[in-house]
C-alpha cells in the first residue's frame, strides 16, 4: 500500500510538472507559442524575469509603478533602441537588485532607465514591501530549484486557466505595453484630491518614516555595486515628478531634508561613473503643481511619462553640481 501510494503521488507530481512546463504561464522557459501570453499585473514579480530572458530588446524601462505607463514601441523610438517595460509595482531597492542582475546576465541590455523612488530605499537594505515574496527561484539560472515553480499551486491554477481558456484576474495580453494602466484611471485635480486629508496626507498612504542612513545603506548595497560593475551598460537614473502634494506630505512628516540629502548623496556616489546619468524631474514646477497631470499624489499621466523619456533622449533635466542648489530651493519652496 505504501509503495503504491508513493508511486501514485510521484506520478501525479510528475504529471503536474510536465503540464506546468508545457504551459509555462509565467514564461520562465519560453515565450508562449500556442496561446496568447498573459501579463498578470499583480504577478509582475513572477513574469518579469522570464520576459527579461526570452524577449528581444536592448533598452529597458524598469522601477516602480510610476514607470509602468510606457508603450514599448514609442519608448524605443524615442530612445533609439528596442525597448521593454519591466517595471514592478511597489518595487524595493533589494528587488530592483535581483531584477537588474537577471536582466544584465542576459547580455541584451545596453541602456537601462529606472526611477529612484524614495520609498524603494526605505527600511533595511533587504526590505520588501509587498506581502507576496519575491520568487527568487525564477531569477537565477539554476534548474534545480525550478521544482518550486513546476509544483506551485499558483502555477497550476494559471496553467489550467490558460489551457481551458478561462479568463480570470487582472492581466493584459499586449506585449507592447504589458503593464500599462493609464486608460483605467482619471487624471485630474478632482481625482488627485478625492478623499485626501490635506492636514494629514499620509493618513491613507501610511508611508513609514525614512532615515538618511537607511536610504544611503540601501542604495550602497543594492544599486551602486551594479552601476560600478557594468560599465558596458548605460544607466539613466530618474527622480520621478511627484506632485507638489507629496512634498507637502514630506513637510508634514519631517522628510523634506532627508529626501534632499539622499539626492545629493546619490549624485556624489555616481558622478564619477561615466555610464550613469541622473535626471531630476521633481523641480518641474509646471508639471508638479498641475494636479490635472495626476491620478493620485504620486502617479502621473502617460503624457508626462512620454515627456520624461524625450528629455532623457535629449539629455535634458540632468543633475549637475550647478543644478543641485536650484533644484533644492524649488522643492523647499
């Protein structure tokens, strides 16, 4: 009985693994050929490493949810390459390090554009904001830990849905804009202010306080070694244009000087790296004070996203020793 049970269990497990390998819902082994790919927005952490390995590109756009609203063809045309969007909502610096390591290991990336979202550098250097842990077994090249993917109940559930044509959950089927969500929201001052307590902006966002020491440590542990180790890759580091209400929130919580000091420390750390350029869109007063550009205090419209890429292509809004004091003055104001 025990032997029969063991054989039955092994056979069932083998069948599940073969089935999940054949469907491969998170594109870990290949791009889909016999079904329409599904880009599950809540499961970006599972899909992005497979896309990094199996898609054709030389230009990468990645970072937090503020980098999701790009159409690959348009971004590639502006930047002069073939672009792919590998953004990840609520990405932390530690997660960014794992993804960048996977991307760079492919040898495809010549130019990587990523945002320096302050919240990504909060907490310890290995902090992760989302409750779903990063599936590190999908980020390395070892086949031995793939059993966690091939026997995972989540993998099986998505494989069954795809095989049976069941449409469930939030996903896109457009490889040209896999994480694009701008057409689902209203960008207006009304939408930005909806439900907001202007006397306590962080009431609903619940962002934890940041320290300069913690942010510096996270940058030094997660991003700086990659920038230094890969001079063959061009990095465009972007400070995204939060609305002015974010800076009012920072004022309320005593985070203005911490944020500005972090920006200055990042500039000092990378100014000697010829493959790294810093772009700062936060002092763009005409953007950040017009709440019609936003859906909430953080997330801006695709028109702003497009203008950011255009500025990067032209070399505008670069951080220089001369621009830093003026930028700081604008943001304090």
